[in-house]
């Protein structure tokens, strides 16, 4: 079966259990089992190839430019781990089906489990380290969901968070390490990286990469000092603990160390870091495990200890060490999964996992007793069980390992660790199953159904078979070892045997077992001593660190983001000016290539007006009406400047926009206070002036030098000028650029404009439907109202002007392609004509006569422009390709028909709609309760007999 | 000529920055408008200055100013209207909701002061 399918199956299958809850628990469990089984069989179909020493690969280029490809690879190592993940997965699924109670959402559980399984399979089959990272993060995420599966338990949530934090941080470090590694090797494909041992180890970035990658591995595999998350993750349901902490999650770090062993190992850095961390973890985990009362906690720390053991073996950097590590991974997976499941059975049946409340279960749960005892004895290192074999290989390896120039250090600590390990195994058996039967169990314990004891039994059979007949496992272990070693070293030709003769390892084994028994004899005083010894509690420290980090982040965030806009503006401005200053002082300025142009008196006059208006605006800005007039002058002078500097289109646009902006601001000022009070201190104003002057000076210097130099490369404008008429059919190059060359930009821009108008409309609606509504309706204006709000003169004048302005707009629109003008400008002009009607006759009168809502006009505009663009698809051209032709209808001269004009129509409509919708929204706020709306065009009309209705000035007089 | 335009840009920037740093919404909006002018003119000058050579093709004329910055600035001017309108609406909504037109968050006492 293709590797893609093996990896994809759990992910695809993950959908099923979640939606099958209604079908019953067996169906959910069954479908999960089937999916896993399919993947498992798919994996087995590749077994012949793997046994033949081939590497099965599958490859799809995903993002080749980033070096990220979906490349999968299956060699003996990957096969081994995938086999464990899927094989033990099958057992766990069976067990989990019977373990979970009716109150648990089983579909959700198995969905998470399959996601996790898929991610794990992905890790072990990835050939691309970036892809591996993706799966790596997925395991962190899905294990978070699994550990926190019992959402109602606070310890479950805390444990899940802790696991995610620790493994997530490690993952982050690992991303950095992997990127460095990929950079050194020049490829992110593992198969390439593994060939580059010398280059990678010689690189100066080797050490940082190693440390970062090891951080990822150590956090995932719970190595000291990151071991603390694993026991807290035990709050998860037991199937999760058994799965995550025996065969999968925590083995991911080990897997990666093994996978990268050929390139990373063998250096002093690797040796010291990995061996030391592994050794400390092994001893520490074993000691803590001995004194844990919770069965699962005891097993959790024993897992920590055994992971340390494997890590240490990988750290030694010898081929024999690797072989021992591989063998122990296999053995640990078998006996530890069986032990977890046994602990789960005890918990399930006796309703407690507190070892102090247990004991004497031997006769009550004989099957569980046998299974758990065999598994525990294997872990303790008793002969004829598989744990003994790998443990002895480990001890043998330690006798050859010299750390810190002390020959006895590693063997002594390893023996001590094994001794403690044997002790907690004996305690597990002794305090749970042996001893007198009690009568105060929380529930009456008995053996569970086959569904729960079957899976651990299968594993225990393996424990015994491998333990008695190691030659059965040996070929596989050697094959896997060969896959780990790659070309870096030869597979050792030693055989895995029960009897090696009287070698030091055997004595160490005997010391460990006998010592373990001795410890059990003096357990009570030891426990008392342990209880009174002060020791750091990892969870407390972890939470203190998290809290401190959160506090720091909070303080920093609130300091930066304190709700003061002026502070943000100041930070941004100072940063921009500072960056500009840095560029100015460190960069170089080219020679001026353009001469200054002459300045006439007209230009100077315009400049003087602009300067005067701007300065006056700053000085008089507290008077808001006055400042509107002044900013109008500024805008006007800018428009005039555009005319003078050969930009008629810009001038027309700026001018018309200026008109609608001022109307808009006037409408807003209707509600706002019309003076700005003096609030800031003189010091603050001086500071702000300083920043302002610096920014202004910077802008001046940059603009000035910019204008005195030519473009570095030939601007694209040459092309536009040359092709405007030939290709676009228009002589106004600016307009042709807008509707043709860069039509797509314009299309986006009218959409943005439309969205802005709709946003204003939506905000108005919110205000009018919220608590503000009452205030608006009962508002007493702070200015006297006009006595004649809709004067006859103005009404008549705007009516007369309306067709004229519309005609002007139409004319500007039509000529736009060849002369200054176009959709934008005519849209603004027409808007002004319509706004004048509102101003003259009032909101109600005008909106009563409104035929099309402005939203629709915006939509129509965008639609027309879009459809024009789509039209070019029908002639097999890209979006917005324009075309034009010249036609002649007899009474007229020849004229041009261009699709660009249709596009410009869309622009026109969108602009009219957007401007009108914005202004209309503002006016809607102005309606008040005390003003009766007139339905007439003007308040006083000599041709009408009835008295004016709702004279708004009346009550103010 | 270049000096005039550059100094105008500088002045508009300085005035805009000063007003943006004020404490009430209205001057801040005016400041943003001034900055908009400055930015638009600056973008426009990236085509360099040329008097009396509009980019409208004529048979007899050979020299034209750069049309591209003009096209880009044209849409920028229209978009800046949309932006100003949205900002004004937000400022107005905030004022109507809290009867306070400070741009910075106010303490409770200061907020009531602002109402007077």
C-alpha cells in the first residue's frame, strides 16, 4: 500500500467516529479499529521490501521553492515505530472501547486518537524534516486534546496545558534547529541530510542546531529538566496514558534522536548533553517513582526513567548503544503499555489507583495480577522476560562509558537507577496485589471482561516470548539498528542472549534486583524520610514561571497598549523618523542629476497661500469651523498645484473630493463640539512640535533629494505613453492606465470604496438602533437653527443647476478616455449635484424621491465593472482585457466604442453610490424629535396657501 | 520649483503630525487629512515635476510628464475620501456613545470632566 494512504488513513478516518456517535459505542470503536487495522495491514504489505533492506519512498512536490515536499520514506526504523504505533494502537482501541463509560463522548475520543495516530505515523514516515515538523506540532496539538479529554477535571485541563506548553516550546526550538540543519545540508530531505555527517558536524552552527533539536526531543520525551509534564498528563483517561506514554508521543523524541543519530551523534557535545540528561532522568525518575502512591503516577515516572535510559544509550554514540536502545524501545513499549492497561483495570474495577488503599487484589483479580506481575517483573529486569535482556545490554554499555573522566560514574548511577527501578516494580506488585485482602476498597474489585484484559495479555505474551527466545527478535533488532546507524557505523555482531557468562553487567543486574528487594524491606522508614525531605515541586515552579511570564506580558502589553491613541501615534512617528534618520546617516546619497526648475511668481503665490493656510490651520485649529475653511484652502491650493504641474485629472479629482469631504466634516461637526479645548501642557505641545518639525524636515529632505534625481531604471511609464493610444484607444494616458493597464487595481479600489461606504452605513445603523438613538432624538442643538431651513432661492437654484451639473458630469465621463475626466471625476461631480438637492430641500424630501438605494448603486457599479472584465473571458482573453472599435452612425462624426468605457461606467456608479451612501448616513443621524419633517421642497412657497409646517426656528425664537 | 514643492510637503507633514498628536478626534482627523495631502503630493512627485506637459497625447507634442504616479494618486485621493469618512464616522460614533471626543481612553473622573 502506498505510504500516502497509510499516513492519510488515520486522518481521513478521524472524521468517522466523531459523526458516528449515534450509531452506538461498539460501532464507533469498530470503525476506529477498522481504520487502524487497514493502515496496519497497509504497513505490513511493505514488510517484504523493508526486510529486503529497501527503503520505500513516496514523493509529491508540495512547495518545492521552500524545500518543503511531501516526501515519505519507510525504512526499518520507520517501520518499527509505525508498527508500534499502529499495533499498540489496535490494542488500545479495543481496550478503550471497554474502558470509557457511557457518559464519555466516545466519538470525540476516537477522533482525537486517530488524529494523534495519524500525526505519529506521519512523523516516523516523513522524509522531509519540514514535513516532520508539521506532524510534530500536530502530535502536540492532538495530545493536548487527548490529555484534556475529561474537560470537567481541572487536573486534566492543567495537565493538557502543561503538556502543550512544554512540548510546544520544544517544538518551537526544534523548528529553529531543523531550519539550521536544512541550511547546512542544503536540503530539507532527510535522505540528503543523513549523507552529510561530516559537513554538518564541521559547521559552526552545528552546536546551536544540536541544542535546539535536542530541546525539542527532550521536551517531547520528558527528559530532565522537562520531565515534569509527563506525570501531570496522567490525568488523561488510561487508554490515552497507555498509548501516549508507552509507544507513541514520548517516543517521538527518542525516534528523532535515533533518526538523526548518524549526523548528530559522535561529537563531544552530543555525548555530554544526551548522556548526562538521560542519566539524570533515569535516576531521578526511578527515585521519584518509588515514592508515588498513584499507580499511574508511579508508572509515569518509571516511563520518565526508562526514556532517560534509552536517551543515555543513544547518547553514548556507539553502535552497541544504539542496538540496546532499539531493543529497549521495543521491550519498554510492550511491558509499559501492558502495565498502564493493568493500572487502568485496577482503577476501573476498584475505583481507586491509590496504592495505599489497595493490596490483596491477587485473589480478587487473578488474571490482572498475572498480567501486571509479568510486565512489572520484566521492567524490574528479571531473567526470562524481555526487560532483563535490554537492561543487561544497557548495563554492559555503561561499563564502557566514561563521563567526565570518571570511569565509575555512569555504571554506578545506572546500577543505582536499576536498583530503584526494581524496587518500584516490586512495590507495584507487592502493594497492589500481594498482602492481605482488605474490606475497604471503594468498589468490589474483580477481573474485567476479555475486552479489557485481552490487549495487555497479548503484550505480556510478547514479553515472555522475547524474554525466553531473544533470537526471534534479534534479526529485527539488528535490521532496525542498521537503519538507525545508516552509513555511520557497522551493526555490532553481538548476539542478544540470556546468558553472557560472568560479566560485570550480570553482577550489576544482581545488585540491582537484590538491592531492590532490600529497599522494599525498609520501605516504610524510607517513605517517612522522603515525606519529610523538602524538594522542589515541578508544578509549582512551572506555574510560577507561567504566571511571571503572563505578568510580564501583561505589563508590557498594557504599557504599550494603554488605550492612548496619541501614544501609539507618537511611537509610530518616532520610529519612522528614527528609521529614516538611520538610513540617512548610514546610507549614501547619489549625485543630483536634475537641475532645479525655475519658479515663477504664480507658483510662489500659490505656495505662499498654502503655507499661510497650513500655518493658520495649526494655530487656529481649536476653532473647528474656521479650521474647515482653512483646510479647504489647503486642498484647493493642492488642486491648483496639480493643474500647474501637468496633472489635470488629479486637480479635478482633488477639487471634487475636497467639496464632498468638507460637506462630510460639516455634517460631523453638527454633532461635535465646535471648539477644541486647551488640554495639553505647554511642555507637551513643545514636545509634539519637536516631533512634527523633525518629521516635516525629514519629508522635506527626502522629497527634495528625490526630485533632483532621475529614476534608477527606466520607468514603466514609457510603455504606457507608447501604448495608450495604440493598445488602449485613448489619448488621456492617466485614464487609460486606470481603466485599462491597471484596471484590476481600479476594480479593487472601487470595491474598497464601496466597503468603506457600507461600513459607514452599518455604523450608522448600529448607532441608530442602540442607546445613542434616544440621545440623538432628544438632542438640543448648541447652535441656533436657521429660520428658513430650505430657502426658496437655494431650492430653485439647485433645481435649475441639477440638469446642468448632470450634463457636465456626463460630458466629463464621456471625454474621460481622451481628455482629462473619467468615471471617478464625473462620479464625484454628479454626487455633488445630488447632495445639493439634499441641502436645499432636506433629507426627507430628497430621499422620498430617491429611486434607487445607494447600496444598489455601489453593487451595480462593482457588478458592471466586474462583468466587463469577465466579458473578456468569452473571447478567451484574461480578465479585464479591453477592446475598442470606431463606429460611425450617419448624422454624427466617427466615434469610439471601448469596453473600457463600460468599465469606467462601473467606476462612476460605485463612486456615486459610495459618496452618497456615506453622506446620507451622516445626515440620518441629524433627524430629531422636535423637528417635524416637511414634505415640501421649500418651507416658504408663495404659490402655496397653507402655512409652513413645522417651522423649526419657532421654538428657538 | 522643486524647493517649493518639497517644502510644501514638509510643512504639510509637520502640520499633519502635530495635529495627529492632539487629544481630540477632530484635530486628529484634520491632521490625517493634511498627512494625506502630503503623501499624495509626495507620491505624485515620484514622476518628477514638469510644467505644462499633461499626459494627454497630442500629435504635435513629444514630451509628456509621467502618467503612472498620477493614475495611482488619483485613486488614492478617492480612497482617502472613503478613509476619512470612515474615521469621521468612528470618531462621531465614539462621541455620541460616550459624550467624549478624546482620542485617548479616559479615567472615570476625566471622562465626566470632558462632558462639561
